C-alpha cells in the first residue's frame, strides 16, 4: 500500500487505509501526517514511505519506513497512537477497546451497540465483551465495558439508559 499514500491528499490517503467510516481515527492520523509533512518540509527531508495504517486488536498501528533516525517523527507517531487508544474509531469520542464476537475494536458505547447489532445479525450467538475485566465498569444490560451510568438508571451504559433497557 505504499504507492497508495499521497502527501498532497493526506485525508484521502488515510481514508483509503482506515476506511471512510472511521472518522475519529481518520482525523487523528490526518493531523499526524500533516505535522510530519510540515516537519519534513522545514528540515528539507523527503517524506517517509507509508507501509501500513491499520487497526489491530483495537489499537492503531502506523508503519513507516526510514523514521528510526528522526525522533520528532517518532514522537508525533507515538502521540497519535496514544490519542487513538483513548478515542472511538468511528466518531472520536472517549472510548476503550471492546470485544464484539471475538473482534476487537476501540468504540464508544454508541458505536459498540451499533457494531454489536451488526455482528449479531450475522452471528446470533455473538455477545459484547464476554471477558469481564471489571464488573464495576461493565454495563449489566448489554455488556459494554467503559463509561457507566450510576444511580437511578442502575448500572448501565449511556446507550442502554437512552434506549430504556
């Protein structure tokens, strides 16, 4: 995919790698590559070759060739990956990694519900987050792991509260 990355159309190239639906991560990675482009122009270096930009086990992976000697580019990449680890792939809201039918994705509660519904349509035995990491942070209605609403609404995620589950 190295020939598929165009530094003149950074957002379009990032969308080719991550998909148009993953707007949250596309924004983060686009900003990252805009900073890399500015840095390379400033120090008069050629742009690094992009090997891959992908999601693996719910985490962002960016593989570039020839950046080991440039600590500034390494720090920009590290910062982008850390920001993505706390952001929903699809919208950019705060999130944590979810396991939906043995597939890992970094999704907020709204998009986790959406992804679980899509997977359950094809695989009815699929569930959301079967491996409980902490009961205190897991929705008792749907299994979402992350932001939980306490109090009158019970021990549920905001999506379940809004749906009246």
